[in-house]
C-alpha cells in the first residue's frame, strides 16, 4: 500500500468545514481502492493565526511543508480582520512562490445533474492553464509622492522560461484531451508583454504541428466563455487573465463553489498545492451549509497529479451522481446541507465501486 503524507491547511471561514468533508471522501475512496492511504497533518495557519502571531505562517513554514507529499488547502481570507493582500501574500502566494508552483490548472465542465446559467451550454469541457509565478502579479513596483501627486507603479514581468513552460504544459495536457490549445492574449492593447506572449506561443506551437491552435484577445475570449464555451479544449493564459477566466469558468458551471484548482510544481522538486477557487465565505461559515464539491473536486485533481487518474475519475462520477440525485446545497438551488451532500457522495462512491 502506498501511504501519502498530506499537509492540511483549512484556512479561514468555510475552509474549516469543507476540508474535513473532502478528507472524508478521499479516505473513503482510498479505502475502496485499497492501494493507497493518507496521513493528514493539520496546520492552523490562517487570519486568526496572523492576529495572534503577526504572520500568516511561521518563519520555518515552508521548511515544514517541504517534507510532505502534497498540500491540501481550504480557503484563505477574512478581510474584515486582515487585509487580503496580507493574508494572500503571507500564506497562499508565499507557498506558490516558495515551492515554484509555476502552473495553475483549473477545469470547467458541464456536470451531469447541474444546470448551467447559460441557455445552451452544449456540454462544454475545458481546462485553463494559468502561468502562476510571474506576469501581472509580479512584486516589482511601488509608490512615490503623496496626495494628488501620488503615483503607483506595477510592473508585469514575463520571462521566456516561465511563458514557454506554461505553454508547453498546456500542449502536453491537450495531447491527453482533444488536441487544441487556445492562447489568451491582448496584443492589440498591451504593447510589450502580449506581443512577446504571442511570439513565444508561435515558437512553441511549431513543436506541436498536429495540434489545433488559436490566439484570441482576452475580452473576446471572455465573451466566448459565455456564448460558446464548447469550442474550447485547453486555454493557456497569463497570471491575471487566467485568474479572471477561471472564475468565469466556475460561474458558467453553475457556482464558483464547485470550481477546483491545482498549483503545480511540475518538476516535482517541491510539494504541489491543491485548493478550491471559492473564498472563505464568512457570511455562511459555521452553518454547515457550504458547498463541499469544490474542495472534493480539488482532491480529485490531487489524485490525478499523484498518478491515480482512475480513482480521480471515480470521484468526479460520484460528484455528478450526487448532483443528479438531488445532492445540492443552496448555492446550486438545492436544500441539502454540507454533511448530506458528503454522505451522498460517499454512498455513490461505494455504489460505483
């Protein structure tokens, strides 16, 4: 039996509810499979930890996490207590950068049993590959002067290495899917970084001659997500563009509460980190009504990355079975609570097995 040590950071708000729910599902599927097991180690690093210690995680936090196979993260943020730029940069982005998690992967598909807000979604099934380490989220910049003369400068940083790495990952992923890659650009308005992005995409696509490709400006691409999402297979995007597109992907599925994400160290030198797209939702925290699907689907992505794609597929099937049998929380128009949805999912896992 393969045993995996997973660092668990539930974070804030509903993270403390949906993470245990997802762990129940992952332990159940591991028991069903019989060939793997998990050792979960929890870390209380969140906004409350910041208020007590003045930092989102200890100084040796990365050194501690480095010993684990993967990191399972809930939701980070409590803006009424800690500004978002402190909570995110102090924990989430600190881990992403420290562990060279240069690729962010977020799928979006029309799930069985869930009605998309789109009138005619046509069975869309797409994946956004987001460059996760540089781009528009660079730390380069600052502020000068005061009052009406104050100036804020934020520099986007695009390296050939980082850009090409994301694009090659997108093409390799498309090889396992339908063989088409779309590049998100804005070279008609951003005069340096986006023409550079386009040039690298052209260079990389030459190494994948049998693939279909397209390069679409981000504003039109966002519109196409709403009008005809079924045309997309794999989309590769910069840090900011990918961030926006993937939230839109969650919306067209039916709720951002079901959208998963993976922050990957593709060289496997460090642990990767798996987190849902949704936030900490403090308005519903502690009520037991949060949607656990995003966190559970995130666990499915962790299994995929660890080489257990068949088991991951079983989880996604169980998610859809649960939705079809009425296992929906309020954000999906249902009446089930979080525990009921989780119980139904484990039932369907065992039934399929």
